[in-house]
C-alpha cells in the first residue's frame, strides 16, 4: 500500500496542510483582496433595518427591551469636506477608495422588570428612551478597519418611548400595558462620539470550501449618555467564494459590524458568527440618571460583558440575520442577566 504524503506549505504566518485543504494563519492575500472585492460590485448602497427585542431572545420585557435602527450605507462614497477635515484631525483614520459613509436613525427603550406597576421601584433601573440620528465613516487601511461615529439625540418624554411601547404592546405583541412611564428620565440632549479599530483578518483559515476568520477589536465612546471603552473579538465562518461578509449591523452598544456583504456569485450564501465583548463603563445615563437634574438612578456595574452567536443568510442582494445576545448584569440590584435577540434585514443596490 502506497503511503500518502502530507504536504505542508509555510509562508510567514500562513500554514496549509494540503491533503486536508486546511489553512491557518493570516493570509496577506486576503487583506489585499478586500478593497477590490468591496469596490467590484456595482451595487454601492445598502439599506438595513435592525430590530432588537428581549421578546425574541429571552422572552422577557425588561431592561434593554427594544431597539430599532434604520441605516443607509454608501460603499466607496464621495465624502463631504467636513469628513476630510475629520480625516486630517484623527491620525488613526484615513479616507481612501475603500471608505464608506453611513447615516442612521433609531430609538432604544429601557424598562424595569415589572412594567405593570404604577409605583417606582427604587432598586430597579429607570424608565428611559433614546431617539437619535448618527453619522459614521468606515475605512480600511493596511490590515485594519477604523470606524468613527457621531450620534446626537434626546432622552426623556421627547424620545417618545412611552408612545412607542404602548402602541407595540397594544397592536403588535398583545403585551401588558406599561404603567410607569411617569417616572422616566427627564428630557436631555445627548451627544456621543465613538471610535472602533478592528483587524478583520488577524487570524483566518480555509477548511475545505469554507473560510473562517477571527477579528479582534478595541474601541472608545465618549459622551454625556455613555462613556466606555471596549475590547473583544468575533469569529465567523463563511463559504470561501463569499468570504467578505462583515458582522451584521447592531444597535449600540454592541459588537462592531458594518453589515457590508458581498452579493454571492451563486445567489445563495450564509455566515455563522459568534463573539465576546468586555466594556469598562464610566457613565451610562440609563442607569446613572440625568446629567443636570435629579432623577431616578441605580448603582451600575462598571464591567459589562456581551456574548453573542448568530447566523446570516444571503440570497442575491438580500441578507437576513439573527443574533442572540447574553448581556451580564448592568447594575448591582439587577436580578438576572439580560437575553435579547437582534434581527436585521438588508438590501444592497
């Protein structure tokens, strides 16, 4: 019987075991191919609707109970003059042919555990909502991506959290009517500036006809609503012929993902992903209370972790994804961690 030879190819940090078609390492050709693959498709715009809710995760109605985000992304966009000024001011950001710009509009809602109580529970989190708009830029430079985002919005009654939750509970979910919105945080404008750096191909490999990658990242968010730093990583598995599929878009705070994806060459494609994020939280207005007036507050935890896993399915230019998120306790008197789901619907055109 003839013995099978095992051929091992080593190129710097790239290692392949040929008979098994398994490769490990950081393949430089992947990094070089990303700009051309992003720019190749004539469909430069992506519209994404993201819906996050605890009812499609843990089946509850508490803590971070709802988030909706509508996003428009232009891949390889022409940037306005103000963007180039930001480019010159921030040494870590460089506008080039791969740079994209996006605009978002969204609302997030937070509620205590017992939404039917008409009295205030001082040991549970405040009622609150956030209505906002965001402008962001993403660019690929060398082996990393940088993302900067400016968000402006309002919390309090002006954020329309009470009207939104009552309408959904009455007309969509047939849930109990929330009774405690009289205790919500007061009106306050909010501003946040966020920066993220990720290394999308820090470690990647090929297993048969599939491509896997591990993406570490770090970030910093500053503002009167939230101030925190974050560090984490995500792991994804995709078909090799449609390997450039970024993590689905989410509602902040969350693991970073631009939601940019390739249109599959064979119509259908898929992606499996998972990840871990740790946040060091200096301020969270939805736990600490209003910045300039007295309001209900709780003692927050300064370290919060997210663990998530999900899947995405792409058909032609349409992508649908679901992510299940486990979030550790955000404040000391919180009875249990939060579990919620995130659905996103994207169209590239």
